[in-house]
């Protein structure tokens, strides 16, 4: 038998355990501030996969109609990809047993061949974009839709020695065949997995599911992720993961969809209120409704919206409306423009910027703070930009480049002994850096001096600084500078003049030169 005192002790122990630690804080169910906070633990399937179609639709709608959402996505594309990430071949000389001169010559030849392929629209299945425009489109589509897919089929085309092409697939086309089932989890939103959770294949609809043409006879093609014998990547899937066992990507605007939509509605309402408030209209009452008042006041014919309806009163700039006998107008002043509008919108934009990792100054292109504050905002933004750029380089540019290099070597346009025999040698040949647009400088003089100090102390290289400061290649700059300096000397200009010297110094130098003669 259990005594009453023992039961009370057990109950007291249970209350003590349940009300300790986080139970007194974020996990509390007793605090009034948290009682109404209803949460439910779900897997990635319930929390993410089932909600992706709706998130995707709303994200695209915001991009098409909400200026702040459009600006945020375009800011990311411009700074991460810009005009395109450019190849900088970097082979592993130690593995390949190359001298620096041999490595430089091989890298230059590969870059020249890659430009031949990448700068032509033949690299695109649709022949609409070159490789750098495909980068922009792929990255924007991933941000807006959550993910994007790319295949690398071969097509023989005239005017190019390469058959490799890139085909971008919109996220909607990768979907479960037929009516999607929540019971069979072997195919999740078009992604087929095995018992271990490994992605085996993707199911691609021949027609876009949202198209009117897909209502009849839509078919699906199963594309294996990797080739069974070669291990070749058959399809590239660009997405940013946020949970284990997640199979599809979430649009980057998802956490701020509601804020963006409400802010867009508020902005539209304030704009309309300001427009109406700005339309000063006079209303005149008449004792004799038969009195002829033609030609006095009113709206111009082309400005009228509903001229055939006598029951409506239209407002406009300096308009005059005549009222019937007994009718009166009570003025309703909306008080627009709203003086609190800018401060409120700024506050919401700061919160949206935090969620997107875009500082407010960069998001709104509004640099009015001090140099230090503006530079801090840019540096913080570029941490995120470089993160996205590294992701694009590793998951989109590099796989396509390796496929290109494989074809170039197989067809004999590039000589690379051992490429197909040893994976380590292949990796050594495929080494590359992908350089994008430079960060830009608020104070170019300070930035340039900082670059000189870093190079002089071995903290950086001239190649990296040239790419960071101006987005150019140091070796190409060096060759051009050598030619320019040679031309200047041949033309008799001599050394570059110091532009900071005043005219008196120049005159003094001229006098000294004449004395020497």
C-alpha cells in the first residue's frame, strides 16, 4: 500500500521536475503571455514540403507586385552574381608535377576554351542566354521559388566545337506524378528517395503543372541524380537547406511574406489617400436646379471616369461639382501625407532586412550615416553575398565547368594526361576560382591604401586584391600596364606625373631642367 504522504511526495516531485529550467521560461505553459502560443512539432514533410507550393506562389506574387520584395531579390542577384561569375583556373601543380610556367600556360588555354563555350548562346538549350545570364536566372529563380534544377544534355550544333548545353527547369516541373499522395513518402514533391533517405531520382513533368496545356496528357520523366556506371551528375538541384531530411527548397522571402504583403497594402492605401487629399474639389449648391451652368467648372471630358452615371460625384484637380437642392457635402480630411509613414516603414524594413541578412542601408540604397556606419553595413552585407556566391560557385558553376572540361579533354581540344584514370588527377585539373563583381568602395583612397598594406605584409595577394577592388585579373592588368608604360616612354612622356603637385612645383621643376641643360 502507498501512503498519502508518499503520494504527495511523488506529485510534488513531478511538479518540481516539470517546472524547472526552460519550463519556467520559453517552454512555460502557465504564463499568461505564453498560454495562447500554440505550437506543434512536425517533421520536415509537414512543416516544409506540404507548404512549399503556397509559399512559392506568394513569393512570386510579391516579386511581381511588391517593390520592396523585388528590390531585395534584385539586390541579391546584382551583388552575388552580377554580370556573371568568371572562371579563374587554379590547377594543383604539385599533384600534376607542373612548373609554374606550364601551369599558367595550361590554365590560360582552358580559360580561353571556356570563354568560347560560355560566351555563346549555344551553351543554352533554348539559345536564349549565355552561361553568365544562366547564372543570373538560376540564382533569381532559386531565391524566388526556393529551388531550381539544371540538366546538362548534349546537342550537336553548328558554329561550336562543343555539344554540352545547360537546361534550366523551373521548380514547379519537378513534382510527384499524378495526384500527390501524403502517404507514400518515397517520392516527396517529385524527389525520389530510398530507405536511407538518399536522393535517387527526380520526376520532371513535360508541361508546367500550372499551365492550361498541362490539363491533358501531362507526362513525367524520371531522371536519375547520378549515372549508375560513370557517377556523372545528371541533374543539378540548387537549394539552401534549413532542416535535415528536407528535399525541396524554401523561398528566401518565406519568413517575411506577411510583413511584405501588409506593408505593400499599407503603402498603396497611403498613396491613394494622399492622391485623394491632393485633389481639391469645390462643391456648389443650387436653389434653382434648372439654372444653366454649362461651361463652368467640372472635370475635363477625358478625365471623367463614369460620366454616364448621374448618381456619382467625381473629384479631381481643381474640379467643380454642382449639387442638387438639399444636398450637402461634409468635408472628410484624411490628413495625408502621413508624417509618421516614413518612420513606420523604415522600422518594418529594418526587420525585413534582418530576416534577409540585408542591412537596411543596402536594402533601401540609403547611405546617410557616417563613413564607419555605412562601411559596417556594406561589410555585413558582403559576408552574406560571399556566402551565396560560394554556394553558386560550388553547386552550379563548378559542376558545369567540370562537365565542360571532360568534353574538351575527351575531344582532344585540351591535353590533360591521366584525367580519366585517377580521380585525384581529375580533381587537380578541375581546380578553379569563380570571381564575381567587386564590393565597391565608399572611399576608394582608403580602400586602395588598405589593399597595399595587406599585400606588403603578406596578408593578401595582388590577384585577390585586383578581383576584390575592381573585379579584374591582375595578370591581365600587369600585361596591359607594361604595354602602356612602354608606349608612354616611346612617346616621350616619361614617368607618370604626381597629380597632387601644384603648378608652382611644376614650374620650379621646369626651371631646374632648363638650368641642367
